[in-house]
C-alpha cells in the first residue's frame, strides 16, 4: 500500500515546468492558428460569392474554422500533465488530425462546389 502512495507522490512531483508547457503549447498553437486563419479566410471568400452559400456551405466552413480550436483544447487537456515528450506527441497527433480534416474539407468543397452554393 505504501508503494502505491510513494509512486503517486513521485509522479505528481515530476510535472513539467509551466514555461515548458507554455512553450510547447505556444509553438503548436501557431500551427493550429494557421489552420483557423486559412479556414476563416476561405469562409470570408466563399461568403462574398455573388450567389452566396446555402446552409451546408456555412456549416462546413464554420466547422472548419472551429475544429482546430476544439482539437487544440482537447489535445492540451489530454497532454499537459504528461511528460514533455508525450505532450509533444499528443499535440502533434492533434495537428495531424486537423491537417487530415482540412484536406477532406478542401477536397469536398472543390469537388462539390455547386452543392454549397445557394
């Protein structure tokens, strides 16, 4: 029983310093922000089309804008208490998920442009 208590206390003492967590999150946050910026730019560009967008078009571009923010928050919450190398891997995995989602959105909107217009 005392071994479990000692292990729990030792693992709580080996947390990453705040500056390291902030540096890792900030570095990856720039890449996540770039994905949000691209999606927001495409949303604005699509909204300025003369025909306008229908509900599906608005949903796709708004969700493409919000999705990287959600993934960043989930990745941060999942990994900030773990060792630094695990935190980096969790953030990188979330970034890969955002990249795959972005490629899917671009492919769908390119191939089905007519279905997104009003």
